[in-house]
C-alpha cells in the first residue's frame, strides 16, 4: 500500500505459509502486474512465503498498494529495482497498515518496518538503512509473527 517516494524530484512462529494464487491473493487487483513468490528464510528454513505482484516500473512502484482496503495474509507486493536504490517509501493514500522488508543485492534483509497509513501531509518516510534492490510489503504483523529478522534471506521467483 505504501507509495514509493523519490527523494530526488522525478517521477514469532516459524510456520511456513504456502502461497496460493487465488483471486483473493492479488495485492492490488486494479494493477495488471507480473506475479511471483517471495520467500523469506532464516538459516535455509522457509519462514514466510507470499504470492506477490511485482512492481518493477516507476509507475507501478509509485502506485503500489494505494487504495487497497483488504489483503490476504498470503499476498503482498514486491518492489524491484534495476540497481541499488536509496529511495524512501511512504504511506500516502494507503488504507491498511503494512510491514516492509528491504533486501540488498545479496538477498539479505537490511531493514524492517511496520508502517501505518498516512492521512495528512507530511507523511512519515520509511528509508532502508542501506542501499537495496528490492522490498516486499505485506499485512502488518506478518514479519514479527514469522520471526523475520534483519539478515534473513529473500528469494523472488517469477
């Protein structure tokens, strides 16, 4: 649901969740995006798997999960960049609380946040502590419920 903000003006259980590509598992049905699976693992053990829409263009990243009122705990949105990024996310026009995990070029989580909807400007900015090549958003509380931590490994399958 978070919206990507460019800072430079331009555009704790460990149970495995198996994603299902059911219609309720599309994060933002108003966007026709490629889909895939994000798996987050610790020490090689899958802790969380999500069916994701893949936002890999400026437009899809800017729209993100805006306007989504409800999302399955098996769904999310992966934001993918061509190279390392330091852009911040915000929750403008986002209706539900979300968790976000940023990952680096090696697939390791650098930063985790629980984000709250923003109803008035200025909105809080959520910025990774290190350059990242991707992030994944999901319903708030899922990262903690699955014991996800900085350093865990993210795999995106398309």
